[in-house]
């Protein structure tokens, strides 16, 4: 009888302990998933393009958000695919929308389907055609046709679908350039420019500031009398509909985000020089925690 009672007691204790463990696990899981956001989601999907400054800032936000308990997934997509994905809700955030000129077509196409931020994170961006500084006779886009043979009639481009590539196609028409815009990728374009400079050859390409290449190569912007590329560009971010409701804190952090030439230049250098982009971004975040805290309201 004693053993029978003991057995029942042991079963009872085990049952209570099991229920307590289940309750504890359930509570722990809810805490981990919900965080401070309204619908319990902690994973954010962000678009990434293979541009130096975009690799830098997306990895910077990866470091910041991971530190705050979020799971950030970066998806490498060209700009056209990225905007369509934000519009469909498959992508939460796109960090780099250049306005008023470069990405104006995406603003027009998706303005009812995407939240384009009024806030900007970089206010002195510039876009234009560049040539090496040793090409002293070529200082304006209007000079290009007279030197077509030197360039073999080609403008070296980067990813098709980028707003700047579309504007460059418009520019070729506006200036009646007898040139073909040859798409590739940003890394391939930068390599081509570097090889041309190494051999003192002619090369012309669309480029933009901020970009680390200007600290590495002697390049100059060609004058754009017709202002096809516009004047000063500002860089905005874009989010899917409902993002602000799902991630109110992150939404506000992105709106608070501001960088100047020194900050973005240092970040890009760290990312470029590190063993991995995220490692370089982490170094920059560590050294600039006061600025990051301003964005986070801390």
C-alpha cells in the first residue's frame, strides 16, 4: 500500500512539473516572438542592391536591428524587382530611393502601393556621367559625340532596371548621343573604370555620390547643361503598406536616420576593407554608437 501511494504521488508531482514546464515554454516563446511590436512579428525582409553604399547601409541596419532583437533577412534584388516586391508586400523595406529624378518612375508607378518616406537619410546626393580627369578636352556631355571613337561609342553602365540607368537612356536621347549604354553590374563597372585609368584609356560611366570610388580614382563629373540628371538628389526609404503598424519602432528609427558625407564615407570604407560587409558595418556602429542612439531615440 505504501508503494502504491508513493507511486501515485510521484505521478502527480511529475504531472504538475510537466504542466509547469509547458507553461514556461509557452510564455518564453511568446515573449521571444512578440517583442514590442503589435502583431508579434520580429522578422523584417529588406531589399539590397549590389551598390557600394547600399551594401554598406543595409549591413549597418542588419547590425543595429539584430542588436535590438530583430531577425533581418536581406534579399539581393535589382531596383525594379525590389520596388515591385515592396508593392506586393513580399518585401518590407527598400532603403534607397533617389528623388526627385533618378527613381521618379518608381514613385509614379507605385505611389499608391508603397509608402515612400517624406524623410530623407542623405540630402546631398549627385548623379552624372564621369570620365577620368586626364581627359582634359571632355568636360561636358555635349563633348562626347566629338570623341565617340575614343570611347568606342559605349557608356559603361551597371545593373539594368536601376533608375539612373533609365535616366541615362533618356539622356542619350536628349543629347542625341551616338552612344550605346552597356549594362553590367556596379562591381564590373568600377573594375572597367579602374582598368581604363590604369591604361590611360577613355571611359565614361554613370556614377553617383556618395561613392567610395571618388576617393580611390581621379574622376570628374561632366557638365549636364540640360539637367537631365537633375541637380541635388535626396535619398529616401520606402516600406510596404502596413509596415508602420507592424513595426512602429523600426518605422520611426528609419525616419530618424540621417547621414552626412563623413559618416557614409567612413561606413563604406569600413565595409569595403573588412573580411565581410557585416563585420565592417559592426565596427562602424560600435565607433558611432552616439549617432546610432540618436536614430533610436536613446
